[in-house]
């Protein structure tokens, strides 16, 4: 009797009473009974006092360990007839639907998943490798803010690689909150249309602006489903386009130099980061390398100054008129430079000039989204082992989404 009372006090789980305790080697088995007289459907809000029948076997859940001993809860659950879902087993208030773990156990596992790798979680909690991913999916499904898609006004959309071989996640963020509010596997038009299917036409009509890269897939979906949204081409991606063009020119010059002067080509190869990094981020050696390249001049320095001139168009101290004038002037210089990579990038910039102008005018960019993406890449690399898109997306939502995880010993807000 004393052991039963002690375990009842230690568990502190909602809606149950401990009716028996048995201690086996390495296992604490706790028999519990639900206190509620009403039976609740686990799939909806339906409740009734009339039971259909009682299951002939116990249901079991893994709970947090007690020292070195595993703790298992067992209860004989009843069944009810729901008008919508038919005959179902009653809802257990201490566990999520179709889970063999208590909610407290899953909350701890989900919290650890945001802090360490999957192998460490599996070892410390003594659970299966794949179980961690399934726990993440259940926690996100129940704990994510149900109102996260309400009142979306300005959003950012971008894709991020989750694994090798072109495995991507498409993510939508709310510029006002800085949180990821939605995501799915893939990066094509069909993937982002899933977002609008969940959002609905009424809420989609309230979106005023959407920042994105220059890929046509996202633009097509927003043009079709959010007609009131202004497309803002993220300046970061415009600068990246020009930087990639410069890198193409740089590699061509280096390849040509290899056949003429191999020693100089080797030194030139080592100057890559001095040329690609922002001048304000260079260290002393890289600044010295940049000064030597400037004295040498030639096509390489011409390409470098073009790259930096375009980047300065988005310095932040110019209004949209001044920035647009500089971009137009840059496009003419790029087209007249004789460098095919720059001419191609200028053509793309002109094609998306309206979207770039809107982004400058509204001061909207994917800078915060890119910062979130950096965190996403870090947690996916750290997790090591989340092979399914659903588990990886669950980890992203737990870390960067509108979810507040509470550990069992922390006070939840009323």
C-alpha cells in the first residue's frame, strides 16, 4: 500500500489512479485506472458515459525511467461508439493517440532531439533508432500552434537540402514572427501548392507580400493562389546569382592560367576566398592578397569590381529609386563586359527587376529565413540519422517553428 501511494505521488500524471505496483529486475510495472467516468473519443471531442465494452487485455505505455529501472504503465481501457469514428478505444489523458509512450516521455525525447544527435537519444532513453523520428512527428502534430497560419501578411518561402542526391524541404516562414509555419518534402510547384491547400483561399487572399528566390516554381504557385500578394525577389539571391557568375569567370581565368603559368595559377587558386568573401570580412592575409590582385588588374579585377558594385546596390542606405538606377547601370555594364556569365546574370536580373524593386521598397528579404536555414542545416547535420522527410521536418518545426516544449517538471501556462 505504501509503495502504491508513493508511486502515485511520483507519477503525477493527469486523470489516473495507481492501483498496483510490481517490481521486477530492471522493470517497475505500474497498474493504473482512469478516474474519469466519461469516455472520450481520441479523434474528436465526443464524450459519453455509455461504454461499448471493455478490452480484454491491458494497454501499455513506457514512462520515464526511475533510476536504472524502466517504468511501464498498464491500464485496462474501455471502448466507446463515436458517431463519427465508430467503435474506438477511449482516450488516455497521459499519452498521445496510438503511442506506446507517455506524453512526458515523448516531450523529453523531443527536447533532447533539438539538442543532441539521434544515437545519443536512443542510447540514453533506451528506445529504437526509428522510434525517435516517430515521436517527433507525434509531438509536432499535437504541440504545433493551431493558429500559426492565421493572420499571415508577409511570408518568406525557400527550399533547403536535407540530404544528398537532391532531397529538399520547402519551408514557409512568417516575417512578423520569424518562425517557420509550414513545410513539406520537395521544392516544386506541387509541393508549395500543398501549403495553399491547407491555408485555404480566404487566408491566402490576405497575404500581401511573399519573398522568394528566382526559381519559377514558388512564383507560379503564389501567382495562382495568392493573387493579392506582391512577389519580392530576395536581394540575397540576386547577389548570389552575380557572385556565382563571378566565380564562373574566376574559374575560367584560373583554368587558362594553368597552361600558361602553373606557379601563378597555384597562388591564384589560393586567393579564392579573398575574392568571394565580403571585403569587410577579410583577414589580414586575404586583404594583402586582394591588394596584389588589384595592382595586377586585368579581367579578373574587372569581374571583381562588377561583383562588388552590384552588392553595394543593396547596402541599405539607398532608397528604391537610387538602388534601381544603380542596378540598371550595372546591367548595362555587365552586358558590355564581354563576359558571358555576367551577361547571362544581367538578363536574369532584368527579368526579375520588378520583384527586386518591390523587395527594396518594402524592406522585405529572406535574411531571417536564411538565418533559420543555417540553423536547420546545423540541426540536421547534428541529428545524423533522420532519413525520412517527416522526421526531418518534425525536427525543423520543433527547433524553428511555433512550438513551445515543456519538460515534465516545468509549469505549463494555463
